C-alpha cells in the first residue's frame, strides 16, 4: 500500500507488551484513516465505561499525513468521553502524526492500566513502556525540558492527573486534543505521555500527480479571503472571527443570557495583534500558519478562548485572557469547557466575577482544589439544583456561536455525536461567512440537509486527515485527487462523501448503544424562551421550538430514513 504504512501499534499497559496490528487493504480503503479507521476499531468495545482499562484509546493518522498534500499534519484521538459518555474524537495538529507515520505506524491503540506512572517511547520499530514516576505533575514544557525535544510528544498535564473531566491531551506544548476529556481518560490509565520519533518518509503512489493536486488546492487557498485575505486566518488566526460574531449579535455573553458584548471592539483580533505583535507558526506542513504567539512565547488565544474569557464572563481585561489561556495550556484544560463552567458558576452565584477570581478558580480547577468545577458545567449546575444554568448539549458546553443567531448552528449543536460542538458540521461557513453558498441564518429551511452533508464531509476530512479550514476554499473534489495520487486507489468526491456518511451513521449507532436517544439531541431551554440582544437593525428572537423540532425530524429522515423515535431494537 501507498500512503498508509499498513501497521497499527497496539500497547497493553497491563503487561507492557506491544504488537503490530495489520488490517486488510480493503479496510483501509473503506475507513480511510483518522476518525473513520479509529471509529471502526472502537466500535466493538464502545459500550465499555470510560474507566474500563479495556476501552481503547486510539491515536490515528490518515493517508495524507506526512505527504505533500496541504495541511498534512493532523491526526485523530478517539475513545469515549469522561465528560459526556458519548463517543469522543479530537483532531489535533502539531508534529505527532507526521512522526508516527515516519516511524512506520498508522496509529496507536492503547488498552490496559499501569500500576505505576508510565510512558510509551516509540523510535521507528523500537517501542518501550518505561516507568516515569518522576514526571508526575509536570507541565508540557517541564516535560520536554526533562526528557528532551527529540520527536513529538503527546502528554497529559496536571488537570488530567487531578481528575478534571474536560482535560485534554497536549501535543508539542501548543496543540490540543481538547474537547471531551480524552486527557482525563489517558491519565486514568497512568499514562503520562507518548513520544514518537521516525525517520522513514511515507511513500506515495504518484508524486507528480500529487504535486499537481497540491497546486490546485493552494491556488484556491490563496484566493480565499477567509484563509489568506488581509482579515483572514493567516493574518489573525481564528480570532479573526471575534468581530464577526459580535457584529452579527451572536456572541455568547454572560453565560448566553445576552448575545452582544459592549467593548468587544477593544478586544478583537486587530487590537490583540497591535498589543502583542505576534509571530506565526503552524502544524507540520501547513501553509496557513494560524497559530499566533507573542515575543515571550505565550500563545495568543484562539477565537473560542478569546470569546469565552471575555464576553461569556463579562471580562474586559486582555491580560486576564492571556493568563487564562496560559493556565489552561500548561495544565491541559479545554478552554471552552473551563470558561463555560466558570460562567455557569457565576450565574449560580448571581454575580459577575471579581478581579482575580477567574485566574484563581482556573488554578483551583487544575489542582483539584475545586473538584466541583473540574466536573464541568453540566454536573456543576445539576449538583447546585440549577440545571437551567448549564449551556450544554449531552453534557458538553457550547462554544462561542449563539444558536439564536444561526439556526443551522442550533441544529448542528443538537445532533452532534460528541455533544455541544461546532466542528461536526460548522454551518457558520454558510450562514455567516457565506461560503460556499450563502443561506438565511434565521431560517431552518434546508438546514437539515445542509447539516447532514457537512457532517459527512467533515467525517472524511477528519479521516484523511486534513484541516477543516482548507474547506473554506477547496472541496472533496480536489482532495479526492490528492488521495488518489497518494494511495493509487481510484476515488472521487461522491465516493468519499458516501464513506463519510457511513462513518457518521456508525457514530450515531455507537451513541445509541450507550443509551443516547432523540431526547439527547436537544438544546438548553434558555434558547427557546429568551431572546438574544437585538439592535442595529438585527433582531435576535428566541428559537421557535416547533420549527426546531420539525428541522430535527427532517434531519432524522434524511440521515437515518426514519421518523422521530423509531429505533431498531436489535441495535439498541
């Protein structure tokens, strides 16, 4: 095979034994890689509790990783979520996927539990599982200082070790498999880090055709205002979206009680860039380089972080946002869930945070001094008898797009297979960015089909594995050409879209096997009873419950060819 390495490393932490798992070529072709291949391996074991050592924790690359295809530096981490109980996958950048492919492995499947803190060290074919008790509590930077900078490192931080349910996995200090708590799961196995070093470039089928496909994709990227325009991601990073959400009156403010944040124009991407004079970096092989850091090496906040640690918490101090981002980065906490949990906490208290409280409470979360906050917004609100204050879907907090201002986003949040998530379908591209086709953001008409198509496409993107940002410009047409050049397999956009449909359907089946139903495909009541912040000619009404349910029923019909509530008894 070309593109794939044909081997998946299995590691049993109970015994310390390792082995190579080989799959048939047809399995690779059908599942593609990344999220698709990881999901197929998770499927037989998915009803295991997240604490069960035999539930696999899977790191999986795709065929385009470590090739000339644009954005070839991502991989998928997948298992069940300690936060939600749903299936959980996270797409993460950095250099880990490239190093893993160069070491001759497509992925890693970890099972078991180590009685002592351990690591997995991979150098090409050589794999060791050493004890690393002295690494307990180390931050990503401290860990790299201790063990050296060779290769790429995926590690957990203090938050995961201290039981925070939304702790992520940190790759190369600055990249995160952030949502759903996969870091908590990894820490529960007594696995501190995985380091991989590889020296064998991934072979491709037709390098000339791949270069041609790359040129086409890069040409489309260069013409995209969203990606490489003067106000786009290449210049400002994801924070470029901050002004847009504010102006469209869909910026979650005061725990989603309002949708506009006065003073946001002093906190936007241009203001942040002027103040911190950042330089750019990116995932392995990426030309967009959307990561921004200041002269002290501090990462500038991504859009979701900037929004949730300003508007959601009614905070106007950029230095607090920078410090909050640093705390979450160093300890390994998902910034979306951390910010949303604090917003929920202060609504329960009935007041705004005071000076210093945000940072103090983040530290208390990470160290385990406030285990109630480390449980996330859903459990915090439930324990306080105030479930209406948790802005969550399936137990995971919503990101920084208020669904009252984009009805496709409302539906996408509700039906997402990993809980409150903007990346399963990302209808913002249609409803706000107007790409590739503009739609009316205040209507559910056509949104069910739009969400289904986008979910299937993004399942493919996460399986290739590529960056979703590229699909502001390119499509599966261009990437199917790149995939064919890498693997030698004839394919096209239609076949890839069909593969994505099967991946999505399997994920919904896995959630059903764990007890999730239509009742879980829903939004917090607040969005149906309270309007957003209208003004400047823009009206943000509460969502129409009946229209939402009708759109959801249409989604079920399109996705599963069924009416609401219909279930296959053998499946459930």
